[in-house]
C-alpha cells in the first residue's frame, strides 16, 4: 500500500500548480482549468484520508465535490462564452463588464 504522505505530497503539488495558474494567467478558460485542478487536489486528499481510515465518508464527499465542480465549470464556461461573443476576447484584466 502506498503511504499517505505520497498522496498528500501529490495533492499539495497539484494545488500549488493550480494556485500558480490562477494567480498568473489572465485568460478566463485557463483560470477555470486551474480552479478545477485545485478542486481535484482536494478530492485526492479526501479519497486518500478515506482510504487511510477505512471509511467511505471522504469518497462520498469527493463525489459530491466532483458534481459541484462540474456544475461550476459549466456555469463558468457559459459566462465566458457569453463574454467572448460580446467582446471577442476573454482576457479578464481588460474586461470591465463584471465589475461594479
């Protein structure tokens, strides 16, 4: 059996890559993909701890989290496609439509 620390290290690496992508990329689609990467690293932690403690609680919560991530991605892509149709760009720093 693979030790728990390897799963935690992989999840930390995935979360760091996602966080770096959210902080540096200005493209909306890339930002959504990086957020999905961060959510998947949290799901990896849930499943790893669930396997380590021999319960199904973490795996069930991970399934709900995956469903939530799919809904978030669908709504996010729909908003970005609507913005792209209006402005012909998805660079979020140049757009002011989502500001107050």
